[in-house]
C-alpha cells in the first residue's frame, strides 16, 4: 500500500486532535458511529464494553485456576451475525477518516485487504462474521504493537476470544443489537486494527525507529479511544491478557477504597501543605483537601463517567449518583437556582454517612474549564451549612480549588523516561496515558532523567509535504537538579542553563509530570513510560 505514512499521519490528526467531549460524538471514532447511525442498544453495549472486558478476563483466569473453562456456544453465540452483502461499511469509515478522495480510496483498500486476510484465518475456525473474533483481533493487534512484543501465542488469543464470547453472551442488551450494527462494529474493529498494523509492519521492515515509535502511539491511542483501556495497563503475559493492578477476589474492601494513596508509581510526596492551611493528599479516586473540619474531594476526570451520561440526564443528577450517593444518605437536596452563564452545576444536601452515621452538609460542584469537555467534580463535606458557606459563599468560589492538585517533585520521583507533548490549561487528565487530550501527538517530547544526575530531552516532530513525511529531532544532554517545584537543566538551549518549574499532578492510575520552560513559557505534560 503506497503512502502509508500519509495515511497514518492523517489518522493521527483525525483521532488525536479532536476534543473528546462526553456530550459530543461529532468527531473521531464517535463520528464514524454517528454517520452509520447505530441503535441505542448498540450504544449501551459499547458503553459497557470497556468495564466488562477486564471482568471477563479475570473470570477466565478464575475458571482456569479452578479447572473449568467457559462454555463455547459456537453458532448460538450472540457474537455471530448474518452479514448484509450490500453493506459498504469500509466506505463509511474511510469517508470519515479520509481528508480527500485519494486518502479515502487508500484507506478503503487497506481495510478491504486486511479483512480478506482476517477472514481467511477465521473461516477454518468457524468464526467468520463473529464480533468477539474481531474484538480479539483488535485487542491483540493494538496491545502487541503498543508494547512492541512478539505476537501472542495461539492459546493466549484463544483464551481472549473465549472470554470475549462469554462477555457478549452474558450481556442482555446484545439480544437487541441488530445484525447490521454487529456487522458495522465488526468491520470497524478490523479497519482500526489495519491502521497501526500497516504502519508497524513497514516500520519493522525498514527498521525505522521513529516510525515504530509513532506506530506504537497510534496503537495505544486507538486502544484508549475505542475501548477506553489504558495501554500502559495491559499486556500479554504467558497465555493470558493481564491488566496492571487488577483486583482479585481475595482482596479486601479496604484495597478497593478510594481513601488509599496510589501505589507502585514511585512517588514519595503524596501530600502538599499550602500557605493558607489546606492540606492536599492524592488518593485513588480524588485529591483530598482538608482544613480544620472541612473536606474537599477533587475527583479525577473520568471518561467512563462522562461517556455514560445520557443527554436526557442532568449533569447534577448523573455525577451526584457517582460521587455522593454511594457514601451518603441525603435529605433536603437543593440545586443552584441562580441564572448565570456559564451554567452553574451545583447541588447541596444534608447528609448522613452510611457507614459511620455522622451527620454533615454535602455539596457538589461540576466545573467545565475552557471548553475541555470533561467534568471536574468537586465534593465538599462540612459539619453544617454555616461552616461551609463561611468558606465558600458562592459556588464559583470552589473553582480555584482545582489548582490544589499539585505535588512536589524529588530527584527520586523524576528518574525514568517521561513522554508526552506540549499542552496548556486544557489538558485532559483522563488517566496517566490520556495526556493533553492527545492533541500534541504529532510532536512527541521525551525527557529521560537518570539516577546519576544526567538528563536527555528529545523533541521528535513530523510534518507532511506533498504526500511525503519529514522527521525532525532536537536533543539536549546535560546535568539536572530538582528542588521541589524547580528543575534546573544545564547545557540546554544554546548551551545555556534553563530553569523549568515542575509539579506532579495526580490522575487516575498515577501522576503526570508537568514542566514549564520559563524561558519561553512552554509547558510539557508528560506521562511516565514503563
């Protein structure tokens, strides 16, 4: 396939520069769905898929440990569908991601060729026209490419297929998903597997390290965008697909509590004491702020929560059910009644803790910053309404507290390889991989900090001109030092010493490193690579 570089950078642009708003499916993968017009049953199934996959994998492991295996339903599985021979799903997908007629033609050729090879392998196994088979292909492809691992064993892919088949068969909504939607989902998974696979194969053939790096980025981004799976958290190990920090059945409820610091990320300073008396602590689900007898919870943006909100459900009701209702019994619930733009999403109530019986006054404020598209949820717990209103007379007084999600950096914490891109105030902190809303993906910045006090900063950029791709690299090497909120790097730009401000920001699954070049006010948002 000619001009594969051109295609890959096109898909990077299409998928990574979109604003992934929970309320808007008019871009990226959501745009493909919208153009096809899938049913509400299909949307419901897709919204649950990401959370069900890990459960299915864990159940398979449990079955294997007990000596049992999931039942195979063969042709009776709801994952099978009767195809419509006149459907041209690849044209719909190609038209959505291609920017002109030539690109659309090339994309469709790539998709058709990949499906032919895929079906040639599935037909002898009796798995042609099977949604679980396409999902297995997609996961195996993206996970393998992202980790640059050898192909998973046949037993590993078989185990994954069996787990996904059981997942679909145990999903009641699948009974209402029409054949045409199953076929479209199937073809979409094959098409979006073809893109990183083509790029990865060419990178391997040419032994092109830069192309390989970008292929991995594409694979990881697709896995995150389509299945909402953090690519840093999943890998084939032996004959099973394993998720990092997966909960096992013998773990206690305390292990699952939000009131535990994030573990295994090498961060030593989980707390920050501010001059005004607030103390911030990074927990699993939120940053906890405490001062005197008032507590604030800065919940981490959660894409699953955002995406699961129906347009018919008010944000207050949706996020209250996620953050307040699980812990408190409430009465005298009141919403903000003032008329203001932007809309103020605020709710308050008298509350009783379900576990301790302690009475309190609870509020929730939802903050949408600079059209980011995702919800920043702030929950407060105070002894009574008077105490709360003394500190926060107006709901908007809570907004500034979002800046308290910052933690000091130590030399021990910073050692390792950090990758990401340039981003400002609109960074989407969905998790430790989904930095900057993927908006800076075509310019990859990498910082390597070694335990001997040396550093290396690399800026890789790619541009397209007349169908060709140009790669550029800028690299600095020298010594560095860290002092809580400052990072000093010598032998930097023009051989001079550069001062960066730095901080760690807590997110779901770990921390991001945010460094700002004070010389040019350039901010990098970085995640730590394995």
